[in-house]
C-alpha cells in the first residue's frame, strides 16, 4: 500500500520537470503542494498550470494542493510554508525546482549579446531555493528528518547555454553542499542534496527538437521523462543510508540504477559520466566558521 503521510513541496511545478516530479511523488501516495505562477491557460507561453499539475497528482494516487507562488517574492514563499505547517504540521520533502527560464537562453551569441534578464535564472532560481530551504529547515529539524533537493544539471561544471545557466546550476550544487555542513553541525538527520537531471523531455524541449530535428532529434532516445527524477527522489528519501549522501551532488541516472528504477518503457537513461565525461565537483572538507 502506498504511504499516505509524506508531505512534499515541489516548487516551479506548473510544467516541465517540476510537474513530472510532483506527479511521480503522487503515484507513491504523497501529499504534494504544487507551486508556480500559472493558474490558467495563457499565463505562460508554454502549456501547463499548477491547477492541472495538482489534479494530475491526485489522479496518480496522491493529493495535489495548489498554491500560487511567485518565487521571486520572499513574502509569497513565506506564506506557502506557513500554510503547509498550518495544514499538515510537517514537511518531509522539499524540491527546489523554481527558476525563471527565458526562451532567449538558447539564443546564439555571447552573454553580452543576449538579454540581461537571463540573469533571472540566478536571482530567482538560486535565491528562491535558499529562501525555501531556510523556511523548511526549522520544521524538518524539529521532526529530525527531511530531504531538501535541488534540481541541477551538468552545466554546473561545463559551459552550457551561457554563464547565467551555469551559475544557476553551480549555485544549487553549492547550496546543497554548504547546507549539509550546517545540518551536520546541528546533529540533524535532515539531508540536503543536489540532483543532476539528464536531458528532460519537457514541452520546451519538444519545441526545440521540432524546430531543428536534424540537430536535436537524437535527444528523444536518451531523454528522461519529467517523472523520472521524482521516482529517484522518493527512493532517496526512503534510503536508510541517506545521511551518507547529504551534501553531495548526485547524478539522477546513476541513482536510478542503484535503486532499480527504470524510466518509461523500461529505459535506463544514460549518465553524464558516460555521455559527457563529466562528474559533479567534490567539496573540499575545509570548514571556516
């Protein structure tokens, strides 16, 4: 029987990876607070709303709860956590996925030739993850258990679509590493980690492939479904050795192999270790307080 008492928050879940992660957690019976700015069709150029995602979570076997949040506004994030604590009394899993991703990210050219607002990936993506974790931590510490996840990618350690994207991903990996130091200092069983997702077959990526199939068509065979990472997160939360991973950046495809998780159609998505010959950076053990 699926568990019914796991409470999760998935930020930036109107569409894309966030939507998939929320639905996957729903298949395991979780109560999932689905956040994002899109409430109705037309709120974003791409399809998807938090209302649709929450409904899909419920249809999958969980309980989807809609909370409209602009993660660029700290007060709205604070209100979200107040609501979850009031209604549930606990927070078990926080997935920091919200980011301001603009279409121009894929433009050709150097960073100074692209719109300055691409920096929103840093100001929203990194800061909102910090703020949400800041607000979740006291509740998780009081429970003496919890998992904070940052959705990242290999662009943290190599050039990908420009410095705004790279700084965003590298920043998320660093947040997980340093938050873990503080959780250990507090002798808490709360774990923070970053997950490198593979190429995710979102509506955005489908549009990119359709626009230039000769260049991007090969991605379809190896891309992960948006739900894949959600199943990995569920397995991580239930891993009795989770504390050993705290602070690390893990490759989702490799964790899937460890936990016996396959993607849709029985596929085993490849690891960046094999496709790109890159691995996450390891934090030096030096601690200065």
